[in-house]
């Protein structure tokens, strides 16, 4: 027998990494509610409410709008393996880790991958997608990452949605790091499959992947000649559980996580999407101004940067791991390191959902200020805070009192 | 925008279905702890502790002993798709819904399925497995459900473990409804892959699948010529996150669920496995005595019945759905209906983990007593309670005061 472990009390952390983000006390309280069976009428009502609210957040009327019982990557896999059959041509934009992950999944499920590379930090060009669509017709699907968590790049989608319609291709979008923090317009942008994760801008614990499929995507699923490779993520089976008219058992839904998601969605809708997006924009501007004053530079190309996840490259003299360790140990602040080729060379700072507050921006900049001074990487204290507060001040001036 | 929904307060339920089972307040409290990042040193320590305790519960020294980020069915899929390659011969015992599910997954991942049927409610005969192993050599794996949740049958495993070793086949076992409630001896029974779910006898919310793999299973994974079809459930990648020496990011772990599992495992080990199994046995005997007095008969063959999940068939005059609705609405008690061919003809009553208490047994029997009297299916009140209390009384006599 293992030694008996004591009670676990997590240390206090300000979560400003690429996720999980901070969770509202109301969501934590919802998680601790007593359990219901997964076929209890009261729980089935909750599922309907979750679906309703997810439709609002995804800006869609898609009937099939659910939460997959897994983290964001399960949502990615579900979106891809259900519509793609062996031999189907699929264009995947690859400009970071998550585009590469999509490409890997397309290959694992036997799709014929058309890999459309763009340099990390840049967006995938709509013209390049148009050319690939014309060159490789017929294309079953185009898959893009709206918010590339590894680079901070913000991929525009609207034009690609039109291209996909014109070429009768399905449009699959990764909105893991954007949903609930930046505009995601599933219906008006012509997106056929869109998935996210709960632990980013929805500010719930990780463990569920919101997912919505258009009727065109559902039709592609229905027309498959063989069932998809995954039983667990087979959305044709999952749909029969979420559908009001059926409720057929597939797997036991993660009850407590769905309690959390319901409460998280309530918080999102109470704030309202426009106000929420504006909050993310403002805190993002202030953070970037402060980081700029410390000599950190945004990695993603200008005009295409996320306001939820900030990837900044470090000057050569700034050490990655030691600073992140100091932030965590001394200040209880978590930020993320660089992924893949950016490992050791960049930080990824999330201001998502509950984490996107003025207090967090100022705490982080104040802490970095102190650490940078101690290492003599800057000479004047308060530079970063000053730059950030100028943004908040100017914003205040623009708003009618 | 959807109408704004109010706060959700789940009605009080006594959960005596096939899962989720009741959750201890300590586990609920753990779920509401503030979040940590999935690479936070404090969280990585928690993962190590979860692994340690899972090894104790699985009775194994397997290094690879983790919790898959999905429900029990994700554990099933992970166990199968990682070791089975296209063309591999796999013997699957099918004597209920979950054996059939294993068979379906083997087919989806391209395995050559050898379906060994047994009538529902009966166990799969070791001789039949021996013959199939001899006839179809080489066989990559034998897969069995220890606790068939659809029938209540308890599959013996030890002899099959020996057969598998003799034929160099991997032994894959579904312990979803047994782990933590009945003996599961991974090492001494020669099991190579064993998975469970958190919402049964471990009495945590649904959402994680404990899984352990022997070195032989790990070796089979390592020797694959192509990666497994699932990226999300690719255990070679998942292993690199759980391994102390690596901690490579794969997907964001479901933090709060792992808090819950840690606390649930602490409760299991505080009680001790032998005491826990004995508790399940006693309450099971009392329940079955009471149900017998009401004219319900155990579905699984004698000598091979679970003490965690009880499948009983209904006399022709007893109506299924109305009684379950009365139990739920009038008494707040959930039991499960029959699955598949048993739909409408049987009930599945779980006494798992925190749900396995004398109070719950007596509450359920008292409620059934009242309902059966009202419908005039029995004439004498208290029959079921009397039968159950006799079991408790006799048990009390055997124990030294």
C-alpha cells in the first residue's frame, strides 16, 4: 500500500498561461453540487440548457451543438474523424502546433492531407487556400485554427467560409482559445464544424469540448460508408444521447463538468459577448504595452494578434525558465513557455475569461518589473506598469462618464 | 440570445443505478478547489500520488497506471486501440452490452475479431477461450468484461490470465463496475491492460478512466508499425505527460476531475480494500434477499454474480418504467432499467462505493415495498425489509462483538 496521502490544498495561483484560466467561484460551487444520473429528467433539462447557451456563444442555430466528453483535443479529433473518410482530400492550414495537430489527425484517419504551411506567427493566406481548393478539387474540407495558441496568431475566417461554400468544401475551425473571448460567428462565417475547450475563455475547468456541426457536416457524417474509427467520439452515436427525442445511452456524461459548463455559460451570457470581447481587447492592449516596455516583442504578425493569448519573444539576455519559476514561486503567477520551435524563446500569456482583468495585468507586469530589475535587464522601476496604465487611462477618456 | 437560465440546484437523489454512484462530500469539496495549471509542480505531484494510489487499487506495480481523460468507454477504447493493429486476431468474450462494445471497437480499429459468444447473464467459459486460443494461433489479445454492467455477471479471470500467458496473448480486462468494489488483481491474475471508470465503485463523478498497462502491453504499443488511429487516446503520447522524467504536453489534463479522483482514492484506501469488498458483499446479499422476497430474480447465473451491480428480471405483472418513475419522483431513488434485450424486462441496481450502504438498501426496499403494495403485486407489507434485515442480523451474529 502507498503511504497515505494527506488532504490536497492547491496553492493560490494567478493563472495566466495558455489554460486553464481562472474559474469563477460560482463555477467551482456548481462543481460541488450533488450528482444526478445521466438520464435523470433534471439532468436532461440541464443538457438542453447547455445546448441553448452554447448556441448563443457559438452564434449558431445548429441543432447539433453539444459538449464532447473530453478536453479541447478530443473536440478536434471528434470534428475531424467524423466527417473525414479515408481518401478524402483535406486542406489544413499549418502555422503552429495546433494546425500541425489537425494535420496529424487527418492523416491518422486516412484523409489525403493537403498541408498548407505558413510561417509560425503568420496567418494562412486566403488566396493560398483559394488556389489549393481550385487545384485539388474536389476537397472535402478546409481546416483552420482561428486562435493558434502556440503563436498568438488570429486567423481571419470569413473569406475562407465563402471559398468553402463555393467549392462545396466543409469548413472546420478550431476556436479553442477564442470562443467566449473573441468573436466566433459560426453561422454568418459559414463554419461547418467548430470546437473549443472549456478551460480557456469560458473559464471552466478543463474536461469538455464544446462542439457545433452544421447540417452540411451532419449530412457528411450520415453519408459515411463506414463508421468513424473512434467509438467514443462517434458523433452519430453521441447525437442520439443529446437529442431530446432519443436520449439513447452512449457513455455516461461527465455530470459535474456539465454543471460547471452551465454555470460558466451563464456568466458569459450575463456579461454579454460584446462587453466580454471589449474587456479582452482592453486588457490585451494594456498587457502588450507593458510587455513592450520590458523589451518583449509580439510574435504574431501585426493586425492578426489574439487578444486572449499573447505570444511574446524574449530578448536574448532574458532567461525563460528561471523567470517563469520566479513568477510562480515568488508571486504565484503562472504564464506559459514557448511550444515547439519557440521553446525557451517565447512566453505565452493568457488573459482569458476570468483571467482577463486589470488586476491580473498589473500584478503580472509588477512582478516582471521586479524580476527584470533584479536581473538588471531594466534600470527604471515601473516602466511596464506606467505603459499599461496609460492604456487604461486613455481608454477611460474615450468612454462617456 | 437564449432566455437567461437561473441557478441550477440538482434535486436530492439516492443514486442506485449503474452509475454515477453517490459521491462523498470530501470528493465534492475537492472538486471545488481552485485550479492549478497542468504543468504546475504542485499538480504534477498530485498526478504522481494519483498514480501511486491507482496502483494500490489495481493491485499492480505497473509503471504505466494513469487516468485517461474521458469516461470508462474512453478507457475501453484506449486499452484496445493502442495495442491492436490492423489484422491482429483478438478474442472478445461477448455476453452483454459491454462485451459487444469491445467487439465493435476491435472491428473499428481493424482487428480481426474472434467473437466468443455466451448467453447474456452467463460467463464466458475458460475452456472455450482455451479452444479459441489454440484454434486461432497466434492471437494478439483476449478481451473480457469482468463486471458486465448489462447483466450483473461476474467473469472469473485468473485461469484466463494463465491461458493468455501460455499463448503469448495480451489479456485485456474491463473492470469498470468492479474496481474498488470487488477484487481486481491485475498483477497476480496476469492482466495486461485493465481499465475502469471513476463513477462506479470509486464513487467519483464520471469523467476519468483509470487504466493500467503491463510492460508486455507497453512493449506491444512500442512495436506498432503505425501510430494508433486515435490521437487523443494515443497512450504513447499520453505516457510522456504522466512520466515523471518527461511531462511533455499532450492535452490539458482535466484538473478538477483529478482532484476528485485523488480524494476518492484516499477514501478507498482509508477504508481498505478488504473491508470495502466485504461491505459490498454484505449489502449485496441483503439487497438480493429483499428483492427475492418481492419476486424479482437475479439474471446472472448463480455463483457468478456481481456484488456491485444487480440485474434482476421482473415478473410479468411488474411494470418497468412506471415503477422507476415512482421511485425517482416519490422517493428520489434512481435505479437503472435493462439494457438491450433486457429493456423493459429487468432492473439494474447498483450498490457501488458510497452507494453501498445499509441505509440505501433499506430505503430502496422500503420504497419498492410501498409501490408493490399499492399496485397489489404483494399483499403483506414489510416482506422485503424483513428478508434484508435477516441478512444483516445474521451477519452481525458471525462477527465477534
